[in-house]
C-alpha cells in the first residue's frame, strides 16, 4: 500500500465534483491537495485523474513518509500522524 500526497490544479471547474468523488476516500490537506493510502500506484492515480478530467488538470502524486514538516487542518495533521510510515 502506498501513502501519497495528491496535488492538482483543475483547469476545468466543471469537473470538480467528479474529481472530489474520485478522491472521496482521501483526506483534504489543502484546497487542492489530498492525502491517501491506496494499493494504486502513482501512475494509476494520475491516469485516473487525467481521464476523469479529460486531461484538463495539472496533477502530481507524491509518495510521502516520515520525517515530514507542515501544518494544516486538524484532520490532515491527525491523518499524517497516524498513517505515515
């Protein structure tokens, strides 16, 4: 299972509802960055997001692990504490 930070810049706001549904199991870190544990690879996630948005997105999927530094919403901070390897 991979632990990822998904960061995106949606170029077509009409696809936002679909993208958020795709990320429903992820925890919001910032308005356009999500935290996710999944069996999918970074490439599979990027491909899925690009297909869903008709390639109207800039997207990065980064593998994350301890140590890290940052601060944000309590739910994201808790998620990082509990889930990072």
